[in-house]
């Protein structure tokens, strides 16, 4: 009997694969009605994301508007945090619900897109949307 | 000099503790092997630094996997045990809609970190076309303990 028990043990040890830990960002998917034109309360902040290579740091970020150049994810987080109303004094331009539009190119890697999305979440914005590829 | 005791009795190791431990190990592996998520296709999920994400609720969601190929291209989509070819995107909308009507409230989108956004966006639009305003969960790699 002990032989069979050992065989079972080896089988389960080999067959078991542990599930890796996963997390997720929630995003609402409202239905689009192209017959209606939605008037936004404020102009969204558009963040262009482009991949220049495979590595985490190989992404190019550009902000649409008269903003300083942002060259990394950390700088993007700092920019979003420092321009947030109610934080760092009264100089904030964007409220927490200000629409943030992340616009990757067709070739942008998903990892880089998610990195930009995470930057906006880290800065505690709640109205973040992934736009059509540019 | 004569040996004491009964010469016919052999010395046996006590196997009971080892069998106990072995049974415990078997029970452990039997239990653990049940929690493997069979909906998830193996891939390198995005792992942004200092991620501020939540833990997805796998019970209430339908998992949509974008199966990666090399150079950011995709082989197809795996959802709820069905493999869908890339040019049959309407099937994805149908399956997601069926699952949402069956009680699911969320759609978990799993894509490889190298997959081009062009493909991910098409899948998001197909999920949106299923209607019923589901909540999309963009799945990333969790922090390693």
C-alpha cells in the first residue's frame, strides 16, 4: 500500500501548478451611443504613450497641451499629483474626477499602456479611459 | 558469548510516522490542486512598478485571454474554455453576453505585456459590443509575497 501512496504523492506533486497572484484595475465600459453627443464638463487630459522597445523603461510619454515634457512614469505621476486640485495647495488644475484619456499607438505594448494607467491611478484620479489607438 | 533474547525476532523500523506524513502530503496536494485556475492561459502579465490595483473576484467574472505570439502579435482568444480565432470576434461578444446574462458581472481581461494595443483595443470593443455595461478588470501580475 505504501508503494501506491508514494506513487499518488509523486503524481500530485508533479501535476500541481500553483496559481500566480493576480491583481486588476477596474474600468467601466459604458455603451457608446453614436447618435448622442456627450458634452464633457472639462477638456480631458490626453496622455500619449508609445513603445520604443521591450524594456519597462522603453516608453515615450507625451502630454497634449501646454505642459512640460514628461520623460518617465515617475515624472508622469509627479505631474499628475502636483496638478491635482486640493493637493499641494490651491494651484491644482485638475480635480479627482477630471477625465484622463490614455491614448497609445497601435504598436504600443500592453505593459506600457498599463504602466501609464497605473500612474494615473497612483495619482488618485478616478476617471481614466483607454482611448482608441492613435 | 550467547546473544540474549529471541534470535528469530528481526529489528523493524517503525513506519507509522512516515506513512502519516505521506498521507498529510497527499491530502495537501489533492486540496491545493483544486485551486488551479483553469480559465487562465499562461502568459507574462503586465507588472507595473508600485501598482495600485485590487484583487479580482474570480467567482463573478468571465475571463478573456488574449493568447500571445511573438513580436506582440496574437494567436487568438480563449474565453470560458472556447478558443476563438482572431477573425471571429463576434463569437467573443456572444459568449461574453451569454455569461453576463448568466450572472457574471465582470470581465477579466488578461493580455501579455508585449501584446500590441491595437489587438487589446479590438477585444475591449468586442466586450463593449456585448452590452449590459460590464465592469472590465485589467489583470496584472500581483506582488510576489
